[in-house]
């Protein structure tokens, strides 16, 4: 039997029939599993490794297993944790598949990385058959107009063998122009790569699987939510709080994921990789700054027509509150832009870390905070470099190379999460300090793994500097909850 085990008629059937109709337009429940497996290519016989693959001695066994899974499943999701070599596995998969027309869609700063990886592994000759572009180019033309985005029109007119979507968590918004554009492309094989397929909530999976193959979870988002998501009414509408707790549908969800995708944790396959531990440093805002924070919060609540005793955690659930919350976070990240001060508790603690650690990475979501940290450390004779979106490509490369150079003398790499959270390897340091966290939990996770990846020799310490009773606490709490949902659903707890 396939993904859906044989099912008796019971109280679940009204939902199941909706899912079944949504996929196939007919009601043969007992063969649903078989159809999904066959139509999705999920039970194709395993393909033995070629001599070429077998001769690549630098591959780990788990990476070989991943390549075999990608070859076995026609349309597949690889959600290996960041740092386990999803790019390398994909290159070997493309070589084994002998694909001729390949489209790779990734984030802008990873285009050059993909090209370098092809050449690094002796596959540079394949680049003539490869188009590497970024997600922003997937803009579909509007119905009834004649103006066509030229890069997208080229993608539409090309009969692709394989489409690879790197950083696939960026297509989870089913209403985005990127997702809608992607759905217009045609190919024989489809691959999605992301270390975190659940960007925020469990329903994020639907768009990825919809692109891979509608036979996996159907074409209706709301049917998917009704069957596979735990929902709660929050006063404004339905809120998805996790995967379904109904054992019937949870079993279906688990089996579809198991048969059509794969992902391994570092702790599972890289026993030699050092541990990653978290340390929350609770700090207190000075009285003057605490008053500023409270006044800002009060104004925010008035603007939102919310009760003045609303907590920061509750604020995250209010419609249109995110932009206002950023104002609070700017204060907790770096209040020197509001109240003149030679230092802050966060800056003081950062300097104390550097008294014990030779080399560290510092992240913030705010460009202004990066600049403050940079100037503060330079004034104390601490060598550091910046890596931010406003720098040129050449300047960013210079900062990166200087930090990685063992003889360069640079102790601190200070960056915005948005600019350095993907594509870089920063294993020269084993300590990372967050002045603040982003609301996008996946960016937090990705940036941590710039350090915690293959090549790291020391135990990685992740330090979060948090002001008590502020938005800092809430953002970190939500990040931890998100990590737990990913672990439960994707890695069996």
C-alpha cells in the first residue's frame, strides 16, 4: 500500500473525499496511496550509483544516500539542515541524471556560488546547459497585457529537463508573483532545496508540494489546511498553530513527507561536527531608555486601537502590527540613535565576550546597529570588518576574505542578517552574537549555520543579547517555538 493506507469508511471521510476530489476528481479511497506514489514518481526503482559518482571520495555516505533518493523520487524536496551539502548533492544528481536543459532558481547572492560549485567539482562543462537566475525574475506577465518580463519569457519558452528551486522557502507564499510565475514553467523533473521548508507555519509546505506535484497534497490550499493543520481562532480569524493532532490525518501527512522528501540533521549524520549551544543573556534597559520604550509602545497601541495593557506577544497577533513592532526593536537593538550614550549594556557585553574569544561574528537586522557596533569596537582598537547590503560586491568580497584570512588579523565580522545570512561560510569563528533577531525565523536559523556547518572545528556558541520585558524576549521565544515545530514534523521530534 502507498502513502495512504487502506481506510475504512469513518468520520474522516468527508475531509478525505474533499482531498481526493481535489487531486483526482474521483473517490477511490483505497487506491489513493498507489496513485500518489505512481503519479508522483515516488516509488520508482532505485538507480545504482555510476562509476563517476562512486569515485568521488569526498562525499559522505549520507550525501550518497541523498543523491540516490533524489534520483528515485521524480519530484523531490531535500530539506537537509543547512551546511550538509544540498548544493553538492544536487550537482551530483544532475550529473547522474545526465540532464541537458537545467534551470536553477536561487537567491541573487548565490548565483555566483552555484557557478563556482560547478567548477569546483569538475562540472564546469555542464554550465553551457544551465541557466541560473534569481527568484525575482520569476514574475509572470499579467493577464491581458502584452508586456513580458524578458528573462521570464525565456524561461517560459524553454523545455526544461530539470528545475531546481534553491532556498525554496521563498516560494511558500502562494499568492506571490514568484510562486505564480514558477507554476507556469514546465519540466520533466523538479527539485526543491531548503533547510527550513516551514518558514513560519505548517501551511508553508503546501506551496512547495504544489509546485513539486499536485498529486502529493492537492491543488486546494484550504483543503490542505482543513486536513493537515491544527487551527485556533485568535479573535481575528483562524490561526494555524501547528500540524494536525488528528492521528488519522497526521499519519497521512507524515507518510507523504517521508516518501516524497528527505532531510537529515547534523547531529544525526555528522557525529564529528561540534555541538551548537544557545545562551540567552538577559540585560536591563537603563531607566531613561525604559521610559522611551514604554512611551513608544503606548503610542503604537493607540495607533492600533488596542488595549494599553496588550503584551508584546499579543501584539504579534494583531493585524498590521509588524511595522510598529520594528520601532520597538530599533530601541532595544541600539538606542544610541534616540538617547545619547557612550555605550549600552549590549555593547558592553559584546566587548566582554571579545576579552575571552579571539574571533566572533556579530549579526543585526539593522544597518544602523551594524555601524554602531563597528565604530564602538574600532574605537577600542578591536579589528573588524562590515558586511552589509549597501556595500559594493567588491567591498563585501574584501571584508569576507579579510575575515577568513588566518593572517589577516581581523577578529570580528559584523553583518546584517539579510546580507550575510546565506551563501557564506564563517567557520573561522565559533561564536556568534545577535544584537537582535529578525521576525523572519528562517533568516535567524540560516545565519547561525554560517558557522555551524562542515568545516567547523569548535563547539558553536550562539549568544542572544536580550533586554528583559521587551520585544526581544518575544521574538526569541517565537523562534524557539518554530524550531520545535520543524523538529517535530520533519525530524520525528
